[in-house]
């Protein structure tokens, strides 16, 4: 009875719709009833309606079997390490509510990857069959964002954002250039998994059934600690060149190997970075520097020749550096990583100084005469201007980077006079300059006398906190920045 229903009910509608749609069969009416009309060359063959139904039943049945066969076997609770206690309780509430209202809803992306690796996820993203307006109706603290692809930001109890997006489909073919400019088609869980960048980033977690769903063999790559693109890496990087930087970020941060064809594609497609939005490139550079694996990221960027495209001044400095200078550069970045591993945050300007300072030092070392402290600022600006212009670095961050680097060159003069010290302590970048000096000290760049001088200055004029408490107005900027970074995904 059930089987009959499955085939017969959709048949009546399907024989009209599907047959006419595909133009393989058309329906015609005669005084003897309705006939199916198949075309074979110039001949027309009339089929009784039951024969049309049989053909369609077979077609629909085959399609059903195909769809069912394509669904991967879920990985059950006992076979994976994800436990509810490790998942943000608000994210769980979002998943439960969507599911209670009959929608599919999964935890997706980096959170599933990190939970499977036993790491603490940075954030929890949700993908669902609910459309943006439906999501908005279900959650009180929810706002819809995004122009190209509308998605929901649901605010959790601790102020954290649970990004909730409708399943997406792979964007339309974008022609020769392959750069994706339109990314707003709704899709199914499978299409949503396939449009993601790397296999390990495309795992889904069904919190209701406590099962992991793997459409792309991501679990195997996760076990082998291998980063692999979903599909041909050359095409995926042409679609979105920022994925090359994401590859570096994940390989460095998670200590994964790059799958050989991915590695080759990064090298061959590196010039495509020129087609990406600079705001995204800048955001991605910051993520490389503050992700806790800055040293490894810069090393890998250099090895894959992405550095020569994005920050050629740093790759040239590395190429010129002797062993001692090379060690000095990476010691500083390793110090950044140690500090970040302790849960501390480093302001963007100081992050930038971490890669620009070695460039400045290397140019200064090549100058035939000593520069006067008053010339320091001008020289640093000249050296770093191409970088700031190329990546449209926001003025605020660049100002900080310039000021903290200048302070290192002028400190010897500043520390000698009380007036100069108190004047320096009143400047808007005093705290950042002290912080940068501390990072340099920790990495072994300062002499004991210099360390002492900075420490006594900090004692004499205690620096204010590096991060001001957020006010309502400034939070708005934060949101804008976040949107800028997430624009194209
Ligand atoms: P992180 O731990 O840094 O947050 P993540 O993997 O969660 O890492 P996000 O930038 O938060 O990275 O993106 C969430 C998910 O969205 C990714 O895991 C990936 O599945 C998908 N994604 C992000 N950017 C892209 C992109 N450029 N192309 C395809 N998929 C992407
Ligand atoms: Mg994330």
C-alpha cells in the first residue's frame, strides 16, 4: 500500500510536469483518452497513459534510490568524540529550536572540525534549511546581515554571535575568470557541504541525533591531518583566491600537511590574489598574525611564494637575511604566538609592526650613516607606505604600527630626560609602544640596559590598558569591521 502510494501519488502530477518539462514525452488528448507522445526522429509514437506512468515510475524510483544512496552513513555518538558539554549552550539552543520547528539544522564549519580535533572552537556556526526570514521569526535576538547572501546573527546570552545561514548551493558558473561574484543560491545540506573550501571544514554535526555527517571524506583527512580542497584546487582558488591564505592559516594553526595538488595550485595560482578584495586580504593577514601560529604562517607563505605577492618587502627581507637575522625575525613572531597562546590579545597595529619592524631594521642596517631620531618617522613611513597602500591598511592601525616602531628608534633619546619621558607617556601610542618593546625584549631583541630602561619608564608612568572598554558607539565599528572581513565567503 505504502509503496503504491509513493509511486502513484506523485505520478499523476509528475507525468504531466516532468514529461512536458523535459520534452521527451508530451501528452495529447484524443477521443480514446490521454496518450503519451514520444518523438523518435521525425516519427511520433503514441503510448497509452499507463506506459507513460511506468516510464516515469522507473525514472522517479531510480532518482529516489540515487538520492538515498548518496546520503552518507552518519557517524554515531559512540564513534566520535563530540560531547554536548563542549558545545556552546546557546548554539545548542539555536539548533534545538530550529529542529523543533521542523527545519534541518547542523553545527558546521570550524566548530565541528575543532571539536573533532579536541580543540576549543573559536565560534559556532549553524547551517539550516530555514530561510533568513523564518530564522528571524524564531529568534528574538536576531538580526539579518549580508547583502549578497542574507544570513542571521543570533546573539547568545554571553553576547556571542551564532552565525546561522541557510544551506547554500554552489554559485552559478562565473565564466572564464571563474572568480565568484554571486554567491546567493539556497541549497541542500549536500550542496552546502560541497561549496565549502576544505574537506575538514565541511563536516556537519547533528546535535539532535548526536551524529557527524561527512559528505566529502573530511573525517579521513582530519585523521591524516591533511588539508585538501573540495574539488580541483586550481578552480577553487580561482573562484576565491583568499582560500589560498586560508589554506596557509589552517595548515599553520592546526599543524596540517597541504595535500600535494593543493600545494602546487597555491604556487601556480598565487597571482590570482591580485583579484581578491584588499579588505579581505588585510583581514586574512591579521588572522595569520593573531591566530597563534604567526611564525609558521609567514614561513609557509614564503615557501608557497604568497609572501612575494602580498608583502614583497617581507619576502625580500627574508631573502637577504643571514642566519642570525632570520632567527631574530622568527623569534619575534614566535613571541607573538606565545603571548597569544596565553589568551592575551595584541592590537592590530602591533601585529603589523611584527612583520614590518624587521623590514625597517634591515633597511636601517644598510644605510651608510646613522639616522637622526627626528628622521626616524619619515624613514619608517617611506619604507612601509607601499605595504599600507597595497593592502589599504586602516589609518588607525597603520598609525599605531608607525608610532610603535618610531618609539623604538627614539627611545634612547627619550629615556634620558624627564620632560621627554613624560611627553612620551602622554602620547596616544604610549601603551602600545611599551607593549611592543616588551615583545621585543621577550624575543631577545633588547639588551639588559634597554629592558631596564623600558621597565623603569613603565614604573614611572604606568601605561593605560591596551584595549579601552567598548562603548556603544565603538561596538558599531566592530560590527562593520567584522562584516568587511566576512563579506565574500
Ligand atoms: P576559524 O576557527 O578561524 O573560525 P573556520 O573554519 O570556522 O575557522 P570561518 O572563516 O569562521 O572559518 O568560516 C566558517 C566556515 O565557512 C568554514 O569552515 C568553511 O566551511 C566556510 N568558508 C569560510 N570561508 C570560505 C571560503 N572562502 N570559501 C568556501 N568556504 C568558506
Ligand atoms: Mg569560524
